């Protein structure tokens, strides 16, 4: 239960300090991400080398401790990324690494059910209205969000006022639009095209370790937001886009659901802001290839249809 005390027992002042430290770390990672990733890869290589040769070497204890610390942090982050999705939340960079490790260790030591008892309380306590407002202020800086800002401002205001029923459908309705606009896609867009674009944005070689949450976000979006839905059957996710926007689910007005869509949207926004032109071209080409394949299948299917000549013409003699 120490993990519970460490997470839930934090005072507002302590949370504020941790949030400030997390912001500084986040800005550092954003500014130096390419160099930082190279450094992390190099350190990990050194760490692996140290572990394989330590038995026959005279490496000082300090170096060994450093290598072990790096390895433990990497392992905790790996557990955290899987755990937080399993607990129903998208991973988010605003969360301090110390708290990520606390969650990972609690999940590993006590299991999902134990952490489930307090994860909602912790997330709601950590992501206070001031932090959500800071996230919205960051959105204001992005030109590609300009036409959506009135809706987003009101959504954040509604969240901070506890009007969660207004937040969830408002934010969910934007996930298709922002990805389609970012890739410059025109015409009809179905669920498969959305999947292609989000996969192109988030799944990249080398973006899996450490602070890279893209793969987990892709998994979260696919299984929590785009999850299938049928009227009259149990809803599989509390933030199912189809269930909520088609009126099949009306129980989404909770603080946790509101936070989930805001944090997920924020991660997608940051990923789009950092997206390179090469990724845009790749996404456009994949959509083009998909549409060509679908049109080809439709032509083949249409050509294979056999005309029905068995028409029965009613004559006067048939009428009695």
C-alpha cells in the first residue's frame, strides 16, 4: 500500500512542484528529442555492455550503479506504458517520471485490480483544472488548430466546471478532422482510412523505447476510441466514438472519461505538431493505394454479378 500513499497522499503543493518539474522535463525532451534519443541509445548500449562484462572487469561501483539505474528506469517505463493503457488511460508526457515509476511498480507488485482501486482518484487529483488550462493554452499556439479553438476552449471550460457530458462528444468529434486535415486528405473518409493515417503518424521504426509513447497511444486509440459498437449490445469502451456519437452510450459524463479524451487529444496534437513532411507524403500515398485497391475490388465484384433474367411479367390473365 506504500504506492497508494505515495500517489494519493501527495499534497497540492507537492503535486504542483512535481507538475512543474514534469513541464521542465517535457520541454527539455521536446527541444532536444533527436539528440536525446541518440544519447539514450548510446547509454543503453553502454549499459548492456557493462552488464555482459561486469564479471570480469574492474568498473567502479558508481558506474555499475548508474548502469543499473538506467536499466531499471527503462524497465519501469516499459511496464508503465502497458499498465496505464490496461488501466484505461492514455500515457501522457505531463506525468512526472517518478510517478510513472510508482504506477509501474504498484502494477507489477500488486496487479491491475489493486491499482484500479485508486488510479482514478490519483489521475483526477494530478490533472487539476490549472494543468488542463495550461494544456489548452499550448493548443492556442498551433495554427493547424485555429478553426477548432472555439470548440476546444469551451470544452476545457466545461471540463473545469464539471460539465463532462459536454466535453467527451465535443473532443471525440475532432479526432477524425485533425488527422484528415493534417494529411491533406480529401473526399470520403471511412474508419479504415483513419486507421491508416493514425498508424502512419504514430507507428515508426525506433519510436518504441523510453519516453516514446506513440505505439501505446496507437493501441489506445484503436481499442478505446475506434472500438466497434452495435446498438443493443454492451459498450466495450467508455470513450467509444461510435457508441457515443451515434447515441448508443449516454453514461460517458464522468471526470475520468473527460480527462481520457483530453489527454489523448493532447498527445495527438503534439504528434501532429512534430510531424514531418515525409510522414505526410507517406500517409497520402497509403490512402491513395488503399482507395485504388478498394476501387479495383469493387469493379471486380460488380463484374462478377450475374444478371437476373428470371423476371415474371404479370399479364391480364394473371389478375383474378
